[in-house]
C-alpha cells in the first residue's frame, strides 16, 4: 500500500527512492519537490542565467526519471543528483566556445618561474563569504566567478559555495581528490587576484 500524498513529505528519502524506482509517480514528485530548489540554485550559480537554469532544472529531472534505476545507493542521492546537473551544464557549455582568456590556468610555468600552485596567498578557507564582503564586493566576486572556465567554476561552487567535501566533489565530477584540490586552488588564486585588483581601484 503506497503512502498517501499527505504523508509523503514525512517519508525517508530511501523509501521514496525505492518507491519511485517501482513506478510510484507521487514518490518521484516528492523527490523533485525536495531537490528542485537545490538543482535550480546550483544551476543558476553556475550559469547566472534564469532561462538556462530553468532549462537545466527540467533536463536534470528528466534524466533522473530515466536513470533512477541506475542509482545504487553507494553515494548519497544528492551527490548523484549533483553529478547529473553538472553533466547537463558541461554538455551545454561545450556547445559554445570555451573561454580563451583563462587558458593560463592550465599553462605550465614559464622561464622556470613559480606555478600558480606555488603562489603564497592569504588563505580564505573556511571563511564565510557573508563575513568577507558587502553587496558591491559580492557582485564583483560573482562577475569574477563567471570568468573562470566552467570546469574550475563548478569545482569552486561545489566546494566553497555548496560546501561539498573534496571527496563528494570528486565523486560528482568523476575526478581524483588531488585534481579537485588543484582546480580549487587555482580558482581561488584567480579570484583572489581579481578581488585584490578590485580593491586597489
């Protein structure tokens, strides 16, 4: 006997997932309800475009519906969901020209100089952005984030905005943990420099 619509909101997530896998439409609708704001919010942070975020929201749950039977529970459902959103964002982005202005992020050191990873910068790990900046500075940071290549932008948003762990981010993006940490460090270097340039204006 299926749970009634009235008490679906009180059902454990795992029960909803199993019911949805078995074809229970109300259970699937409840999963959508629980996670639609997370999916939309993440998509909007990545693309900063309402229409694209709404399109990603729709595409993501179409994919979830089609692939739910493949979810094996070895990772958190939210981690699996983030991976689907990320893949949608990456596929859409790859249809457009990749930012050329940021190619230097992956470039090797020149003239024997230090790499970006060797730069000594004040750490902003574990520093809430709300304590760092006023509205104007936050707006500038948003603009700077959009200058990051999408691969770096997604790592930064997952780790420093969505508060995913390095291990969860690695699962979402199918990367190694060291690769996640390297991309995050380089993204932070770039954003720190952008903010420093802004503050000197």
